[in-house]
């Protein structure tokens, strides 16, 4: 396996999982598959604790997948169709486009 950047994504929507670190930053990329697996396991354990469950056959561990970043962007990431707020024309963009970078939101046009 390569030692590139790995990402965690939702299997049903293909949206990247953003996990907040201890210093308040959010991260979507991990240096190595083992780091991504560890982050997903920690996220699943936190989910179990929040839902007062010891063992579960559902949750983040089963809903999310791990992929190499290059493979994710080429083959997994979905495009969604949105409408430009100013012109009304339809366009496609990545499902991971932040709201402030999308012409379909008022935030984009008010900056």
C-alpha cells in the first residue's frame, strides 16, 4: 500500500468526514491508512459513548469507508447539481464544496 494521504468518506453520500482535533482544527486527510483507521475507530467509540451503547452493528464504523485521496477524487466523489443563485443556471459541483465557495449560496455572493 502507498504511504499517501488517506480520507474517510460516507459510503452512501461520498461526503468526506471532518473530525475535529484536540486543538480545534478539523481534518479530512491522514498520513497513512493506519492513521485513518485509528481516527475512524476513535470516532466510532465516541459515537457509541454518546448513544449509551456498548456494542453496535451500525454506526460510523460501518457507514464510512477509507480510501486513498487520489482514488477518492477520481472514482468515488460524487457531483451534485445545484442552481446558481444569481443567474438561475444549473451547474455541477463536488459534494464537498464548502458553502462559502458555492455560487448556489448567498454567502458566496455577499463576500
